[in-house]
């Protein structure tokens, strides 16, 4: 009995691919076409997903966690999500004779239970189809089946290759990481949009308030009410401080972008500066009525303001003229007063100088008197010179000579014979002055000094001028009518100015130079060294 050839369609029907859930309900692959190499498919929409982790489990952004920090690196992502690559791994190719796992459709069929026998029978019939004696047999009829089974076997061996597995895992990790980045970006965009929407809904009243204020600033700039932008900024600043979110730059930009249109009304004045009419922004002239009134309230307000300013200006100008005239009169009166003062000083000053000169000469006479009593001829000469100078109103440091003595003899006979005692150098020669003569000279010096100060007071009273403060201090060093050098009998008297010496007739604080050449001051009625 010969081997009957097998029809390819019958072979396909008997030994074709069993029902497999991976193929779904679609028809099995065409045996006449080569089996393509397996590819890594995108995860199906119905692919099983891992359960959403709880917040405490370190949830990955791949599974919907809200991004709270920058995305992880690929290495950190792989470590945190070890199962993330499973949906992206390629499926191992399934051959026509592979056994379907238990629990899946087709797992309980005869062909699945005896897949090895079915594979052997299919190979046998394929061979019979290739070498059968049917006159209608076409050589190579089983070739598509053999190629199909060979391709399936090659694909499975390629899938099981470790190198292929490493590449597949790397590709699946890259796809999972890209999905993670894309999902995180979408979530960030959605979160940003939601936040902006919430902020917009919450800030609509605030933004409206800000815009109303900025519109007000623009209107003020256009009105020309403020000549300088700085003045406008300072004027609106207090209100701006009460508006949340408003920045300085927003106000500055609004002022800079607005165009000043000038004031709506401007008051024009005549040549005298008096307001004459109101001119509108368009150039129209509006004059007040007989009572100085306008129909427009704003125009009337500006007109009244300018009129008040004009009246104020007139008052200020009048006051200025009065002040200028008053200043001129004051300066003129002051000039007259100063001239009178200078004239008075011309009358008083010589007497002041005479009194001060007499006070100085008297101090020298007191000092010379103490030495002259002891026979010092130089002191006698100095005493005589100061006596003549004080008596006859001579200048300071005048030296006594025969001519002066001759002139003095006419008024003071007791000086007769003194001239004979002067030589060609003016010094006393031979006889000396008597003690009584020296006492009379010093006594006349005291009286001359008192008279000089009295004369200065009388001149000041006559011309209505006060005496200098320093003049009064010099006068206060001595009491009028006191003669300390004569009243003490020459024994340590006030004129000698020695430490502890009596200072009768002198006021407290009076100063003088002692016979030792050192300064002394009166304290408690006696002379004490200055500075103690």
C-alpha cells in the first residue's frame, strides 16, 4: 500500500497552531510567510499594572506619585522600581507545538497534552507530503511548514540567548524611564496649570484693585496736575503702600508709559499778573461773568485758586516794599547813630587815655618812691619824671630835663633849685630830693590819678556813652582818695607789693608788680603772689 500524499490545507487543519490566548481570536500566521523576528511590543492598555504604593513605601513617579523634587536618574529609578521593566520586556516566541500553560484556553486539549507526539506526526506527514506518489503531487509542498517550524525554533533560541536578554532588559529600562519622565512632566504641567488657575481665581479681586490704582496713576499723569514725574510718584505712594502685590516698578512703568495731556483748564493772566481768562485744553478761551463766576465748577475752583494766589502775591510784594523801606530807614538811623557815637568817642577817648596813663604813672611812682627814700638817685629821677608828666599831661616815658624843671618852677616854687641838680645827661648830680618833696610828688600823683578817672566819667555822662569794661576794671583796683604808699609810712605798704604787705585802700582782686618784679594780687586786704 503506497503512502497517500497529504493535502497542505489538511495538514494545516490537523496540526495547525492550537488556540492560544497570546494570539487572541485572530487567525494563525500564514504558513506560507516566514515568521518575523520577535520585537519588544509596547505594553497593552490592558496589561496588568503593579499596585499603587502607599506614601510610606517610596512611591515611584511611574505609578502616579506627585513630584516633590527633581526627577531621579536612570540608575536611581531602576533601583527604586525593580519591576518597572516587565511591561516593556519582549514575549518569548511560541511555536506550533509548545505546550499551553495550565489554566489558559486550549490547555486541556488532546493536542496540548500530547504536543510531542503531535510534533512527531506533523513531521511524518510533512515528509509524506514532500515525497508522496500522487500524480498531482507538487515537489516541495511541505517546505513552508518546515521553514515555519525552523523559524520558530531559531527565534526561541535567539530569545533565550543571554546577550539578547541583556539588550532586551536595557531597552525595556530605557522605555520605562522615558515613560517615567514623560508622566512626571505631564503631572508637573497639570499641577502648574491647576495652581495658576487657583491663583487666578483667588487674585482676580486683587488684580482688579491694582489695575484700578494704575488707571488712576495714568489719569493723573495725563491731566498734567504734577509737573514732575517724581512729584506724581510721591503723591500716590501712600495709597500704593496699601495695595498688596503692587511693586514700585509697576508704578514707574505706568508713569513712564502714560502721555501727559496737560491740565484741562489753565488760567491766563494779563501783563500785570492778574488772572484774565481760563483756557481749555483745546485752546478755547472762557471769561468770567461780571461777578467773576464760571458755569463749570472745576473751572471756578481753579480760577478762585489763581485769584487767591495773585492776592497773596500782591500782599507779599507790598510787604516786601515796606520791609525794604524799613530796612533803609533803619540803616540810615544806624548810620546817624554811629556817626554820633564816633563823635562822642572822639571827646571821651582822650580822657580815657589820660586816666589810664595816670594809673600807670602812679604805679611807677609808688615803686620809685620806695627806692628813692633809700637814696636811689635813679629812682628819684624816675619819680620826678612821672610827677612832671602826670602834672603837665605829658606823654609816657618823658625824661625830666632843665627845660621841664624851669617850666614847672612857675607853678610849683618848691621845685626851685632842682634844675641845678641836673647835668647834661639829665641825671641828678650832687644833692638829692628831700623826703618831703618826694612825698608831695607822690601825693600829687594820687590826686592826679583820681581826677583823671573822674574826668573820664564826667565826659561819658555828658555824651551819653558807656565806658569800656576794661576801663572800669582798672579803676576798681584802687579806691578813690586812698594813698597806700604814704599812709603806711613806707613800711611794707601797698605800693611796695611784698608778700603779706598791707593793701589798704585797694579793692579785692587788684593786681600789681612787687618790688621783686613778680606779680601780686590783693586778697583779704594784703598782697599775695599771683596764682596762689
